C-alpha cells in the first residue's frame, strides 16, 4: 500500500492491520514532507517562539525553551505522556494506529522528518508492534497517551511485541535490524497529536459491526422461517414508498434469502395471521436504520483517515505555523457513539426474536425452549438468558461517552471528546452482538429442525448448512457455550454473510 495522505477505507486499513499487507511511503509525498520540515528548521534557526517547537505544552505553552534543549523537550514529551493503563490494545488495533498516523503525517503539515515516518512504516512491515495500553485518552489534544506509547517504541523505549513475544522496544528493533530515532524539534508533538487510537479501535469495530448488520438479516430470515412468518412485509413497493437506502437493501436481502421457501408455501393459503410481530415484520426498517448509522460513521472515519490532526500545522506556501484544534476527537466521538447505539438496537431486535423462538406462547407450535423433551430438557432456555445479559451490558455501554466532559491540563483543555472511551465501548458492544446473533442463529436452526422435511428459502438453507458444519442439533441438553463461541467466530470470519446480497 502506498501512503500519500489520501483517505483509507476500512477494508484498506484491515488489509494492513489484519492481513499485514506491506506499506510504503509514496515518492510523490516526499516533497511535501521535506518542505514542512524545512519550515520547522528555519524557525529553530532564527529562534522564533512558536508553540510546540520552542515552547512547553498545554498549560505550559507560555514557557520558552532554549535551542539547546529542544530535542530533550520532545523526548520528555513522549516519556511523560506515556501514562496509559489497562490491557494492551490488540496487534491489529495498534497496526491500524501506526498505519493511520503514518498516512496523515505524509500530508506534509506536521514538520516531521521523512526518516521518522519511514521508521514507523518499517516497524509495520517488520512486525514490531508497540505495547499500547487501551485506557488513558480523553480524545482532546488527540489520543495523547496511546500515541505516546507508540512513539516511545520509535525512540527505543517502552515495550513492543514481535511475533507474539513481548520485549523491550529496543530489543525488538534490534532483532529486525532497525535503529531507534532521535527526535528533533516538534517531532514528538507531531507523533502524539491525533485521533488515530480511537480511529483504529473504532474503525476495526465498525468493520465487524457492518458484517453483523448483514448477518442479522440472515439470522432474522432463519427465525422468520422457523416461526412460519411471511415475507409480505418485505415487498419492494412498501420500501419504495419510504426510500431509505438501508431499508431498501435489507428488504431485498431478506427476499433473496427467503426465495423458494417450502415452509412459506405450506401455510401461505390458510394462515389465519394477518401480520407478524414487529421483530419480524420491521426488520428492513430496523436493520436498515442500523446500516444507515454505520454508514454515516464510516464516512466520518474515511474523512479523518486523510486529515491533518496535528497542532500546530505547518503551511509551506508562506511558512505559517498555525495553532488550532484539529486533534479534537468530536467528529469521531459522536459517530462512534451513534454506531454503539445502533448496534445495541440490533441486539435488541435479535433478542426479541430469540424470545419468540423459545417462548411456547409465541413460537407457532415449536416446543418450549426448543427442547426435544421440555421439562426433562431445558433446551435454549438459558441461551436466551445469556442473550439478555449481553443486551443489558450493551444498553449500559450505549450511553454516549461524548456527552461527558472533564477539563484537563489545568483548564487549558477545557472541553474533551472522550472519543477513545466511545471506541472501546463500541468494541465491547460489537463483541456482545456477535454472541447474541450466534445464539439467534443456533436457536433459529433448531427451530428449522422441527419444520422438516420442509425446506426454508435458498439463502436460509445455505446458512443452515454452514451452521450445522459448526454445531450439531441439540438432541440432548449440552453445554452450549462452545457452540456459541464457534458460531460467533464463524460470524467474524465471514461464514454467514456475503457482500453480494443477490444470493
């Protein structure tokens, strides 16, 4: 992948973060990087007072730093800001951080040397992954603590993972033949100011969420078949009358999944029911709204991936160095909170469908809790309880982090975004949603077993076959945790969804 500051899609980010595609700085970006660095060196040479170059930081911006201490200033910045706590971010999340930071630095607004960006790229390509604790950012002057831990590895301090082994960063660099950098004026600040931690964590979670939005259609269609529901509510005329793109796409997807259903044909003529419950009938409206929210979040992240989030910014056309607030995470924080709310609603409608599958008062003749011998067996009784527990946690986490504010840096940074909190919450909600949809798939497949020998729609049958390759029918009560875990992993691996929704 060539980096030149152009926006990076979630799939491109995943290509480097997860698939470990190699990265290179585009030659066309070199001139802008060199030009911005030259501006910084001219400022240092004439001993001008410019924030972040020859001053302290935050509340200490009024403190002037003499020229002979500028390199020490940048190293102190990186060391002092490395205050993260908690579990390390995953390798994929840190690799996404590194990619995103390198990409925006190639825009040429940060005054950093090419060789520092190149070291970041070489670490990516060689598999040196800094240890970055997940907590400690309020997303105001960017993700200061997480990005400081990343920068700490560039100077050979802190810790890093190499091929899964945790070790001192200097050792990891040495093992792959790289030398740590010595930061010069402004370079520590250039590495720390930015939204790349919340972007990395939130972006990879969003990619999983988008997959779940498609899998929810599959699970919902399977549930509808098991409950002998009707596809009438998915008629395109209904959705053309309210033409939200996500709603229309979900309706098309559901009709494709349900095509040629023998179950539907068996009760279409003499079904006394006029319409299904909302959790079945309103899947296009709810699932489609979720798609819309996730799509909005993706648009925000795409813009951010090619945006200069440093402060101050260096403008090479006239040499101006301007202080602003592009590091503030508000655009991402609000979008990630929106995605978290949407995914919680997706879990909510799935949980209602699980209840209808297991509740003998609502399941259209299916045995209580989908058990072969209700009473002797509990079947999916507690699987539904687990789904409710996961949904409850998601509802708590769905409270927007972005509505909170606690001033930092002695009041200088008096409004913060809490975007990293939003990203971490979204990641947990997505993981919970993967498990809830795994439970629905398992329960819906069990329901289909009681409708045999009739077959469901072609897409549903294909998903049923995929599920049965992972988890057998529950003829006798057994621990379902391993089944749920395997199906959730299969969801993450893309076994239940396709980009081509025509099927």
